[in-house]
């Protein structure tokens, strides 16, 4: 379905990851907006391409979230899919919360996209500007201008991986350092190494280190700033419902809401099951584990890397460094959104994130989901459950 060049659309969703894909399904499948008047703008040609790449790089085996958190409309659709001939061959679930395997979740997501023809609403391109036009909006993109009554910003953090200062200097010096979430990084295409170091202490770092150690046992070190922080979820389950959100919504001071969000997140944490597997592999000497702060890094004479640590006068050497250091905390969107905030006078809290109402409306006809909605939806806003929570709010959008 080609983009409408001159006609007015009902919705343009900027971002085609988990949130943008699920909410395009919600708008057309549940809220009955005409399919030919909804577009999803994304730089990738198919739905979830960036999500698939990042989870493949990590080596994810099982989802961290429950079986009711997925892309389809009915919460129990994944469970029913597991009982079909197509789904039964892949269906695997892990305790607790009956968490689906990554392969099963991914296959189900692809079936949802195919069954409801969600890729037909996509426009391949990047946003470059946002302007008001009468009672609607003009979305400037690398694929042309889209005219629409409403815009939904479904922007994630994937384009802003966090590079520590020492790692940027090492990269600029030509050192063999990569970030797990860089767009051009492919774990399965890494050349052979003698010693690889994975930097990070959370679930992505541990899973990536385990996956690399499976390929080359005894050649990988996980280097973290802290001992493992073991939590089943990245925030307490009470943040998915009224247990914690009721008090959160009664708090009208947005600085305090931000403090609550930051305090609720279990940053750099690992679920118990992944931690048990990690300890087993370390005890078998297939993977090394060091806890230290990196104070500097240099490129060695033969092109390898030397890392200086605060906990030891010696240095770690490697011919491959993979960062699993998460994402920068600033508001996603980049320069074009920064310029739009300034030119349109969009209201932001002190942290730079949008001030929105209960329908996630930032301005007339402009809505948000994902990280941009977290001052309203709380610490789970960026997760899959956050997309499902956003769908309930958008049902009341004008």
C-alpha cells in the first residue's frame, strides 16, 4: 500500500518497533480506523526488524515478560496460538509468569503482522520535521511529506546506545570495540577472537556473554561495575497496575514522578534463571567474571585492547570488546524532535520528557507512547506491557 501523497491521513505513527506495530494493529483492528488512512513511518522495510536484530545480538532465549504481553489484541492470543498446529511445534514457556521463548514470541509476532497485513501500512523513511497544518499536521520525512490529522510518536531508545567515554576514545583510535545495540553490529558475523570482553552487568550483558562463551568456551570475560543484581522483572509487577500506579497518578509533581520512575527501575539486573545459568557456566570455567570499574583503555601494538581497571594494577587485554551498556537516558527522537519541541512550544518536564494528559496527548492531535509516555504510564512505559497500556489510553483519543 503506497503512501498517500496529497490526501489527509487519520494517523501517522512515527516508529515501527513493538509499540508502533502493536498500536497500528490497535488503531485498525480494535478502534476501526480505515487501514488506508493509517501509516507507520520507519526506516526499516519490515515490522520489528530492529527489535529482531537487537534480540538476536543479545542471544535472548526467553522473554522477560509474561505470555499475555505480545502484539495481538487479545491478551490470551499467544496461549491459543500455542495450541494450533503451527504454534505447537515452537511453543515453549518458562517459569515464572509462563514466559514464552524468544523464538516462539517472534514467530507469533510475524504471524500477527502477516495475518493483519500490518506491513502494508508502512512507509520506509525517517522523520525530519513536524509542523502544524490547519487542524492537522505535516510530517516531513525522507520519503516525502505526509499530511495527517493525528500523529503518534512511537520512538524507542534503540538509536542512542550508551558509549562510555573510554569506549568512544577507544573506537576513535581504531580499537576493536562494538556496542551490542549499534545498528551495524551483528553478533553472528563477528570474526574469530582469542579473548573477548563483554562490558555490562545487566541481562543483555550476561546473555551476550553466555552466547559468545557457547561459541568459544573459555575465551570470554564478563566485566561489570557491580555484582549481579537479581530481579525477575526490570521493575516490580505492581507497576503494571493500580498497586503502585494509583499513588503515582495522584502525584502531580513531575519531578517526583521522575524520581519514582528512576527508583523503580532495576537497572542492570538479571532474572534468577539467567543468573543460575551464568553461575553454572562460570563455575565450569567456560566464562570468566570480573567486577571492576574501567578507568581507561588503549589500543595495543598489535591492534588489541588493554583495559585499565580500578580494582587491580594489572590490565585486561582483549582483541574484541562488546559493550552491553544500555542506552542514553535523554529523550528519544534526536534533532528533528528537539527542533519541533522548540518551534511548537511543546511542554516538557525538567527531565526533557513530554507533559501529556491521560490520553497521552502532548498537543492537539499529537500523542506519544513508549519512553515518551513514561511520566504518565510509569516505569513500564517502554516495555511491551507499556504498549498495551498505551492502547487503552489512545482509545479515548480524539
